[in-house]
C-alpha cells in the first residue's frame, strides 16, 4: 500500500485527497486485485472489482479513526458492494472520540452498500461482532449518505457481557459533557454487565441526540 499511496499522491489529484492520503498513511498488503470495465454505447461506464487488504494500518486523521491489524475483502461494482472486515488483534485509535486507544479486540463484520441513481448511498451491516476480555457485543448498523441531507445513522448494539470497571475505556468523551464524563468515571467502578443495549439513531452531526 505505501507504494500505491506514493503513486496516487504524485498524480494531479485534488489537494484535499493528497493531504488525506499523506496523513492517513495506509500500510499493508494489497492482494488478489481484479477489475473489469465495460463501456456501453450509451450511459455511464460499468465496472466491477475485487481485492484483499491484509494487515491494514492507518493513522487517525480529523474524524477518521486509525486502525492496526485489520483485514478487508472487498467486492464492488458501479451499483453496490460488500466488504468483509476481520481481525484477531484489532487496535483502534480515535483521539477526537476516545481518551485513549481502545483495548485490542476481535472483529468480524460484513458491510453492504447500494448506490442509487441520484448518488445517495445506503450502507448496512446486519452484524458487527466485537469481543475482548472486557466486552463482548453484537451491533447492527445502517447509514444513509444523501447529497441533500446530513449523514443519518441507526446503530443498535447488544452487549452480551462486560466489565463495568472498563466502561471508562469506551466512553465517547469527545462528544460528552465533561461533568457527565466525570460523574460516569466516579460512578462506574465495578460490577458485571450480563446484558444491555445501546441505540443511536439520528443525523450524525447532531450527536449526542436528545
């Protein structure tokens, strides 16, 4: 990936894209790349592609989290796509949200997307499985990206098991009021979560929702 990034950033691309790629600095192995392009007599080009990325590592940048040890398998075309994300030792860093990198965890998820004729994108993941020694959780995610509306998010997580004392590692302190963060830090000192649910639904720019 570093060689591809260097090649892309040397091309006459938009400065914002060059800045983002340089800051994120993706590293890893790109494998099994396949691509086909069709040029119909009328209408836009049609294409299909697939690839695998092994041991992806990126830096966090602005609102984009950084990752380490992430594997991805992608199959996509001009209308839709699916991406499988897996890791046995995923590290995630999001300094604008969490106060420190999240503890290493396992991940399995299939993410699907569909692109409408007007360019709107519907993204869904029926199950995102995450687990480590502190927390085990299954998540359902749906997102809508529209040209005339803010990003809409529907996230529903079911906690299977969790250590209450470790909750402080997962608090989104970047979007919570300091007084609330302080209260939660003092209140959640021990115990065991046998089951629980987290629901976030609404326009992402308005989080935390009321």
